[in-house]
């Protein structure tokens, strides 16, 4: 994997995962924010539908959306864009 060493204060491309489900309004809001913020670079993101897997459904139940940055839980239900960028740069 190639890493970008200097990208607007973000030392390398970070991995962001949002656990969500269909029909979830809060999930849509978070995904729209991630799509907008990803245009700045510094991270890639993917969506995982918790209803696609029995264990994920059990783990997250109704606690979606949940956003992880590099495998660490960062936000649940709502995501503040400024706080997201701060955490991304740390």
C-alpha cells in the first residue's frame, strides 16, 4: 500500500467505516457528510450494512450509525464535521 506522507496535516490516508442500515435517516446524514468531507482527501470510507450480517445486527442493534476511524469507534448516532476533521488529523 502506498502512503501519502503529507496531505493537509493528515500523515496518511485514514480508513473510515460507517455502520448503517437502510431506512435510517441519521445514517443518511452521516454518509452525506462523509461524502462531502472525503473530497478534501486524507481518508477513504466505506459503508457496512449491519443488517447484512447476523453478528453485526446483534452488535449494533439500533445503535446506528456508528463511525470508526482506523478501527476505533469515533461517533455514534451523529457526527460533528469539525470534530471528525480534528480526530482525523490527530
